[in-house]
């Protein structure tokens, strides 16, 4: 009986671990510069498994007048926990936008 309980707990933990974090980084090829504070690990909100967006689009020309270098999206542990607790009705992701370095300067933030 105790072995079955331990097996169930192990399977539940494995399911949570395997359902873990999802990451994606898109690079424009421009050298990386500063990250605007309002776009550093910002939660992007979606509903019903992320099918519909609540946050709307990001205007990269306003966030990064020099151009963008990287866009990083991730479903972190807190994001996944919220998704599990809401039965995937609310589906947040963390988004970080890194602007391109000003022309004539090297990369300042790898």
C-alpha cells in the first residue's frame, strides 16, 4: 500500500517536472543593448491554453527606437503554476525584449 502511494507521488512530481518550462528566443542579428525595464520579464496574458491574447501586441519601435535584438519568451514555474491552478483558463508567459545596441558601440549586455 505504501509503495503505491510513493509511486503515485513520484508520478505526480514527474508529470509536473516534465510539464516544466518552455523557452524560445528570437534574435534579429543586431548586437544586444539595454533591456527596457518595462519589458524585462513582463507577463504576457492569454486565455484558454493561450489561444486568445489579453495583453495585445508589443510595439517594438516604441520600446526600442534603435531596433530590437532579442525577444525571449518563457513559461516559467510561476507561470505554469498559475496555468495549473486556473485549469489553463489563464495562460501567462514571461516576455523579455532586449533592444539593439546603439550604432557604433559593441554589445553591452550579452
